[in-house]
C-alpha cells in the first residue's frame, strides 16, 4: 500500500467513526484510541509502545489542540498523554474500563482521569472537550467529547500526510509501517 492509498483509507476510517456518532456508544472511543496508536506507529515506522503513543500525543495531537500536551488537572498534574495511554487506550482496549490495571497505575494511570461524552450531552451540560471535570463519582478528569476527539484525529491525519510530502524520513517511516502492517481495506 502506498502513502496516497493509506491517506485515503484513513480518511474513510474517520468517516466510518463519524457515522457512529448517533449511536452514542463507547466503541467510538475504543476505535479512536486504537487509531491514535496506529498513527503513532505509522509516524515512527515501528512500535515504540507506550512511549511512542505518549510522544505522538505531544508531538502531533498537540499541534491541533495544545491541551493534549498542556492540560492541567485540578490536582496540578500535567500528564494527559500518560492518562490517554494508560486509561483511554489501555483501559478501554484491554478492559472496557476507565480504571487502569495495576501496571497502568504503576506507570501513572489514575482511575477515571478521563471522562467520555458526546456532543449533545456536552452542549446540554455546558461541558467542553479537554476541560476539567469532577462530580461525586469522578474526582479529577479531562473530558473527551467523541466528535471533537475524532475531528482532532482527522486533523492530525492531514498534518501527518502533508508533512510526509516534504519530510523524507517521515514518508519512509510511513512506508515501512504500511509494509509491515497494512491498513484494513475491506472484505475483512
């Protein structure tokens, strides 16, 4: 698969995520967290594990919304990339939960440090993407609004492929990862 085909296919995957907005299920967050992981490996040309994911959030996601790097929890912690990896990515993907496992907790993951909602609820409750939230069940969370999160990922995809047009090392990394792990095309 070449870079242009991958770019087109990733845009298709984003439109598929957008099609799930009316459903209001947590699956969109699982798919989005997995897509962020794939993109992290794509730009690195290799799997750098949690470090690669966190670095991707800082390097790429923060370009479209600085809060991905600079979000400050009420506790004073400025570690959203850590929470995204251990709570959003690992918590949802491995446990369907926003409670990190013991390994995630050892590496800084905190219970319910991320809250999930959709745009309609965020409007009704006057809540915003990547803003601080707490209530009786959630002490200190960064809110993720599904539609805003997916749109941010979409913008990052555009940034990556625009950069790959002028950055040979990035283009080579993308080609390497695509050769090792081609994107799903259909007919699964």
